[in-house]
C-alpha cells in the first residue's frame, strides 16, 4: 500500500514522502496513529499545498529573526549583582535575567530559550552569550556583570 507520511518515521522517510509499505503496517499502525494518509491524488495535492504554506511561513520567520538579530548586535547587557571574594556572585545570572535586561535596554521581547547559556554565569566580568533566534540565524550578545555597591 502506498501512503504519504505526515511525520518523520525512522527508516521510512520524512513528512510528504510517498512510500510503499505492507498493508498491515499501514492499516494497523501508520493510519490509526495519524502518521500517514492514503496516497491518493487529492492527498498529494493537499500535502504539496501544505509544503508551500510551511515554506512561506519559514521564510517569514527567518526574515523576522534576522531583523531581531540586527537589533541585538549593538546591545550590551549590564547587570549588577552582589559578589563576594574572588568576584564570585551570590547567586547567578540566568537566561531569564539576560532577557529582562534586553527588554529594558533594547525594548525587545525575547523568549529565555533563545539565550544559549550552557550554565549560569556565576562571576563578575564580561561574557559573550550566543542568541539562537532561528535554526539559521544566531548572533552574539555582550553581557557585563558588575559588582553591586
């Protein structure tokens, strides 16, 4: 039986692929789990339309991410925190703190998940943080952590 995949199936294909599978596999697993649909002419046209719509939305998202990245390039986040000996912070600077600082300084609304911190910042200094706005668009942000007086 030929089916059109709606999701990525390991060893079978990616969404939109027309694949030939055993009748039982299609009837008992792929179709009931909504992982695929029958490969009719109508369904193929529908998937082609869906691909075009998704591609257009992806292009819009990428362009929007590039605009935001251009605005972030010149921004430096200044954060003040209490610190002890050897410039170690009492607490840490997290992605949420950095997003709040961007909101205040550049008037940009970002999600904390776009800030790529492998671990929170725990000391005073100047840091470069990667901001991943889209799969194809990322930029760097300068974060300055200063001692609170």
